[in-house]
C-alpha cells in the first residue's frame, strides 16, 4: 500500500524533490482527488512523505512496517472523514486481545505506538486541511492507572528535537540532557559543566536546585511576609550517581562546550541572556529557574505537536526506551536515582516486549 515510498529510506535530494512535487500536486488538486473522498491509505502516504525529512531511516522503516502490517490492512480503504474515535478504540482493543487469532496479542508499547501513529496521521490531515479534525479524546489503551508513565513516541521525539534544534543551543541542551539521561528538572537545573567529563562521556549527578519558602520580617510588627527563593542543594548519597552518557548527547555537549568556551562552574541548562527572563528573586549566580525551563519546554512541545509537555514526560520517555531496548530494572533504577520498587510501579507495563514482529524488524 505504501510501495511507492517503501523502496528507499535514504532521503536523497532527488527523492526529496520528487516528494515535494507530489505533495504540491496533491494540494493543488492536480491529482483529481476530492478531499472529502480521501482514503486513509492516501492520507498515510502523504503523511509518510512529510515525516521522512525529520525521522531517522531506521525509525522510518519501523513506522512503514507497522503501517503495512497493522494499520492499512484494516482501515486503509476507509474514507478518512468517516473515521472516528469509536473505530480507533475498537481496532486498538482487538490488537490488545488478538484479532480473531490472526495476530498474537500485542504489547503495551506496540499498541501505544500504533495509536500515536494514527493520531499523528489525522492531525497532519486536519492541519493541511485535507480532512476535518476528528476529536479522538483521551487515549484509552495507553495506561491503566494515573501513576503509570506515558512516554513520547519516536515521531514525537524526532519532531521535538527538530524544533528545539532550530531555536537555539540552550534549549537544545535543556531538552536533550533529561531525554538522554533521565534526570529530573531540579537535577537538570543543578547540573554544572564540571560534573561532565567530555573525554570519557561520564556524567555525575549529585546536585539540584529547589524552590523553598521562608518568612521574612514585615514592616508590621505582628506580621511576616513569605518569600520564595531558589537554593542549591546536594542530593542524598543514595540518589547521587555516575554513568556514561549516550554518544549523541556527548556530541551535543562537546559542540556547545568547545564552541562557546563554557566555564566549569557554570550551569549546563543556563539560559541565554537574550532568551531568559529577568529574575525577581535571589538565586545562585546564573542558576536556571525550573519554572522558566518548564515554560520554554511547553512552548516547544506545542510547536512540535505535543501538548502539555513536561520534564517528567522526558524522564518517562528515557525510562521506557531503556526498558524497550533490553535494559534491566536494577541499572535503570541506579541511573534514574530512584528505587527498584518505584521503577516497577511506574514502568511495569513497559517492561515486557513480546511482539515477534517487533523483534524481527528492530
């Protein structure tokens, strides 16, 4: 169904020009296709052409394989405007239990990935005014409990990294460090360049910056005022850890450190002066404010099509990707600075990868 674009995963200049010409022809009506009669398989082909420029070839190949095996055989010939949340829910429910014995029961991660693909596909169609927007509502098959994690999909990760990469090195660091190391927002704020060995790729997480309140004397003798300040604190010994960072993150850090000539005592997540807000509260010198970082992440997430993005989501994404790659719970708990029971409690549904199809293509 996607034979026209499945042959090559390398985004050459020639292929890119052909893809753009195809999309332009479609949007201008040269393909003589009425948008109200657009089939889901046609929408999928346009969507794949659009995401090819930002996805890694290996991830792009996995998405194509999923579409051809699980999505398009069941809904590919449906008109896109007739699709709705009930049909999506029914399809995902069958994947969770197995479809008439034709497919084995899929894992939580695969069902989650399929749902994110379909939602992204229809979001693209509505954004390009090919179809009307379809209100899918809250995801039904991703989590069972509120405390369970919902990570970003591979496409959302690539879209986010593409957006922050265009907006400045400081924002790129503020997103990449928690995404590739799993540090919390407070630990990210407290991380200094002296904590990173760029030669060995080792990172030492042992400090955070927290917001605390204390009472200040007021002009009135009988009253006091509450003041909020940021304080730099050492982590408890059982939460301190050292580990080797992924090579991709090391490359980003080296580019920034050698290009800007950073000071060892400066903060990794420090905000460029032109981008930061004027601080109205006393803080350690040049210390990043977690609220400002969260606001910038939320804005970047919206531009990437991920609403309500938080640093907790980045941390969850790191954990789930580690588990799906075959990481063990003990090592993950150490790297994240938490206990094994906490990891099992939050990421239990992501630990087992049972899909034979997934094993064959990854």
